[in-house]
């Protein structure tokens, strides 16, 4: 399996031959957390087969949006598409045959679903002991909440994030991205990579598990540590940083900017660049503790100063003085920024039949970079090719199609 050829890359469909091109991945995921995980593998060249229910069988909206919409397109690039009815015995048998040659399988069903279908970790690792089987759930594979349906905003609330997001006294506020979904997917991908590395030593696969709740709790980071190690319960701080002061949003003559003047050295540079050296002599602001205690008074003084000049003037002046500061963009403005363009955060694939712009990976590798090699597949677009590679004849494939096994 380590030296398997990459038919997806050779045919021009699916993942590029990149850093992970020797790995075969079966993608049973839906909505966001699972597809986020698999995208991390596909963009680095893994041979991904995306498995969906055949057309015409009731499946609700498992993909989280229209197939041609921007969300689906951004999540499912670099894959081949196979339809497979996993509610049928023959569909499960086909999956098991594919598993024997796979390296990774990723799923984010509710925990009981996979076992009910006969495709849980025990079932599939019996077919291939080298299989790395990754599961993402809302609340974990066991425990009192294991059977609950998972959703990003529920995890944001239960994971503590909404209690510290928003203005003081505003009440709980969700963040503007599905951060629990996204982080669960990223952590699952990291777990898969760790398991694949360990497999090179042991020769054995294992079960990788994470959940939206675990991911969200972990992402609290220093806010969680404040409670666990210092007994402090963090509260909403709005645009002010909860511990590094002054850091926050300030209104300029023509808009708003972020300023992060944390630490005594940067604080001194900021006061001088702001034209207010007298702040350095004010006992209310003599050190971090004093500035924290007198945050409101300090912010009021900063507001007066920052309102005197434009955003561009302040961002330029403060950065030249070594004080972190930046504009607050709308998303369209962000993509027009010269540094964002330089970093290639948006990348366009034009394969002759279709042109589409995607959000690129934020990691650079000097020899084997990630790249977007193909657009998301049509439903079941590569079913015949994938099954031929698995050893099925054209007659068998046609029969499967006629009976909605695929």
C-alpha cells in the first residue's frame, strides 16, 4: 500500500501526486468537520475516494449545502466520486473490498450509525489491520452525550466559547465561523498523520477519535488554563484582549483599526508614536497590572488620540514604530490586500472545462507543496473507474448501477 500507484493523479481526476500520494483514503464524511479533515489529506496529494449514497435514495442534505455552491466546492476539491448504498449488504461488501487496499477511512456519522451498518472500526480493521480509521462526532464515541446529534453552535456553547465572545454584558455570542467543526476536522487530520507515522514502526493501524466538544474545549487554550490553573472564570471582553492591555479596536478618523500594544517595551513605543509621552509618566499606566486595573481610562485616552488621523496613517505610523497595528477588513477587502495576494491565499484552478477560485492551504512546503488539482466530483463521477480498479467487471458494475447498489 505504501508504494501504490495513484490512478487519480494519472487520470487527471482527484488528488495531485504530492507528499501524501502513496496513501489511499476512503471518505464517508458529510457536512463540514469530516470534509475539512479529508481536505487536509487531499490537498497534499492523498488518493481520496468520496463515497456518497446513489442518486434517488433519500439522504436529506448530508453535504451541508448545494453541490454547486461555494461551501461544497471549497470542501470537496481533489477527490474522486463513488456512489455506494451502505444500507445494502452488497454495498457494505464493496466497501470492505475497498478497505482491504486503503490506508485511511474517515467518517463523521453519529456514533451508533457505523456499527448499525456493520462498518465500524472493529468490522473494518478485521478486513485490514493496517487501516487508520478516523471518527469525528459531536460529543465523543461514548459517554452520556454520545448519542446526541452534533452541531457547531451547540459545541461553541457547551465548549465555553460563547461565554467569552462578545461585548461585556451582551449575552452569549457565537463566533463568525464554525470553529468547532473546523478545528475538529483539523485535529482529526493531525491524528491521522500521527497514526500513519506510528504505523511505519508497528505496521498496525488504529482508531483516531475526536469530537466537536473536545476541539472547542482545547481551542479555549489560555482561557481554559486561567480556570484550570488559576481558578479564574474568563468573561466577555469584547474587542479588548482579556489580559494584554492595551489591545483592542480603536476608531480612527475614517474607520477602525486594531492595535496591540502589549508589554512594557511596545507600550513605550506606542505612547511615543501616538504623541502622548505623558502616558509613560502616569502612575495609572506604569506597568501591565496598572494598565489592566485602569483599562477604561486608558482606552478613553487612546480613543481621543486615534480619532485624530485616518486608519492608513495610523497603521503606517505604528508599524514603523514597531507597534503591531492593522486594518479591519471586510472579506472582499482582505482578498485585495497585497500581502494576502502575495501569499496566494486564494488560488484559481482552470482545467479548461471550469474555472474556480478556492481558499488555499495556509502551509508551505519547499519541495512538495499542497495544490488544487481537480474540482469536486459530480456525484458518482468515478464510480466505474474506482470499481474497475478494485477488480469488478463492467457487467458487475452495470448490475450494481441498475439495482442502486452504486
